[in-house]
C-alpha cells in the first residue's frame, strides 16, 4: 500500500456536539447543522473566527430536493467566507468527513477545521427510499423494480449461509445496541428488547425483519479538528486521530463476495499500517462499527480484523462486544439505537470515541480507561469502507 | 458532554403536528424524466437479450469472464478482449423473500430477488434477477436455475426479456 507517512502533522479532535436524532425534526437542515456546530465550538471554547475551513457531509441533492444542497446548508454549517468542501460517499460519509478534515489539517493548510454532518431524511416523501432507488443500475437492475432492502437482504442471507448463522445469532446486535442507546441523550430508538422481539418483528425482506433495521432520522453532528500546536492551546485533553483509511470496491456488486466486506479490510489495513497497529484485536479498545442493520455490525467487525471470519456472532454471544466486555462494540447505541441520519450517524460514532476516550461518556462510559478506539462507516452501493482510529 | 449541555437541541414532530398544521411546511412534486443510452457494452448485451442470449466478456490478462458486460476490465483497467455467449443457466448465490414494496407497503405475493451466478463465468460473478415458479420456502442457496424468457416476439432488448429464473 502506498501512502505518505512522513511530513504530515498530527491532528486532534478537540470538540464535539450533536442534536437529538428524531424521525422528523421541526428544525430545518440548516438549523440542525447550526445547533451541532455551535455545540462543538462551545465545547472547546472556540469561535467561528478560529476555524480555517469547513468540511460538510450530507446526502446527494435528490434526497433533500435541494440542488447544491451543500451550499444551501453552508451558512448553517459556519462556512460563510471560508474554504468549504462537501463530500458524500453514502453511509460512509460521516467517517469520510473526518478523513477530509484530517487531511486539511495534516497537510499544514489549516490549524482548525469544523467538520459538520447533517441529514434531514424526513423531507423525502413518501419515504426516503425513493431517492435511494436510483442507486441501482438503470439498465440492468432498475427495470426489475428493485427495493433498496433487497441488497441488504441478499448480503445478509449470503453471510448467514456461508457460515451457517441463524437469525438469533444476529439479532443480539439489535438487542445490545438498542440497550446501549438507553444511556444516550440523543437516542431515537433506545429500548430494552429481546432476541425474541427481533425474531417476531415484521418480515420486510427475509432475512431482514423490522427490528434488524435502523430508522430514518433527522439530525446533525459536528466535531472540531486542530493541529498539534493549536490543540494543545485549546484543550488539555486532545484526542488524536492516529490514522485514517478508506477504500472503494467495484460498483458491479453482483460480482463481489457478498459474505465478506473486502473493501472494509483494505480500509482497515491502511489505517492499522498508518497507526503502527500490528495486533488490532489487542490494540483497539473500543470500536464503533457501522450498524445500519444488525448483521452489518458483525460483517464489519470481521472486515476490521477484530473477529475471525464468520465468528463475530460467537464472540457477540459470549459478551465480548458488550459495553463492559473485552472489546466494546457500539457503546453509543449506534444507528440501530441512537438513529440513522446517514452522514450524521457516522460522525456520531467519531464523537462517541471522542467522549469515551476523554472519559466523558457519562452512563455510556466504557470501563478500564480505553486509550484507542476505531470508528468505521460503510456506504455507496455497499462498496465503500471508511475508518478512523483515535487515541489518547 | 453532560457537563456542557443538559438537553440536546432537536424538536421531534408528531404526524399530528403536520396534519393539524401546528407546524408549517411546504411541498413540491418534482417532474424529472430521463432516458439512459445503453452505451457500447450494454447496447450489445441488450441486443442479444432480444435474441434470447446471455453474453459475457472476457479479459485474458486476469482470466476473468464477467457479466454484465463492460468494455473495460475494472481490475486491470484495460480493454476487455472478447465477447462470448453464456448459457442461460446458473446457481443461486443468495436470495431474499421480499414482502414489501419500496415504500414499505405489504405485497400480496412476495418477490424473490436473487443474485444468480451465471454458468461459464468466473467464481461469484452473477447478476441480479428474480426467481419464479418456485415455492419461496423451497429456495436454497446453491440451487441450479434456468432463465425463463419472454416469447421472442415480445422481447424488446431489456433485462426483463428474461421473466425470471426457475429451478431446474
Ligand atoms: Zn482483467
């Protein structure tokens, strides 16, 4: 793998803020972005004048029905009169936005960058799936009138078949994450549920049932990144971005191994190499893998090399991924519990690591003074892996 | 976080807030139509579907034979070398039994989308299609299937010239 390892500046997360995640927010997209951004600035005592550039993550224009949606949002994201960049890689956006912010600072161009991710999914009627449908190939797939759930159901079934997994093995993720979310002040779908509740929920596209799936949500999250010198002036508790990694697989998704996210492994290997991590299973203390569906958390834990292939469900059943387990996974409550305003959900995972590694996660705090955490997101046509490793 | 903010911003609306106009909103229905050119590779693929044939492309350097066709090998980033007819048979790589429409309305008859690995291609190379003439409970991964075509006079050069795949 070829990437530059020298001449880059160290980058820290120094502040974070977020709104509640809700099914439909009264606030506009700009208002949500403004709240999250102000909270992030206030959390580290910065003013907007201290920010050199703004990186924004939000869905493609068709989703909001607003052409140039990034520019529309920019005023609420603190970008007036500043260098501004918006990128979107589907569900992978939240972590990718941090990667963008990281290279803005690591390169030496800016000392402080505001990273904002916002999603208002409720505007798209009757269901935001209408905007997602155009992801399918217009010549070979859309004439079959596909449903977005198909793609996840097909991947989940392949994963189950390959390793002989049952729905019960997978449902425990939904139970764990919705329970973890009980302690999150932004949570939309926190609940004490049982494996039986998941197995008895409405079948949407077998093997996907209602409680296997995260909700659609409105919400925003923001973090502040700073160079080493700036970070040390701003806070005595900087959380360093130790490394980043990202990778894209082919758009010919029916030609891929659907049982294993190869692109996540490649993204993870880039991040591990950059951070000098040799044994991820021992050196990562908390993980926030992307969990829009319960099976995806397991899929991603395997792709991140934090569980052997096909064995994440066994480790889950043994309690390894519980908040007080050996490798806490999704202590925030994740997309399944806190909610899934797509780009914002991925950035929420980075914010969670920031609070956890500073020991500020309150009732969600993982015990044992965790020092290194990994956040990962996934998206596009099931083909992008984005990874950030944070540490203190 | 708790030491700075006690209550996070974000006001959750209920369906009644909207229907009773307690909060205001405006709406718009877009009208946007598109016509996508099939292009070079897909153009020939569709032509041959009209003739009742499935076509793949092969790249000699990496030895891959893939479907749907493309003019380039995306892994080697070089032009594909040759076209070849593939059998209209394959195996089920994975499937779903789908009970809802895209906007989550219940379907009377479930659909069975599947990734079908087409015989004669490289490992795991498949296409998206549906299964038909099969009891959903009997569908298995690894099941051999064959295309069921529209009658020749009804075919118009589209993926839907194959009605579905059926177990053999
Ligand atoms: Zn090739």
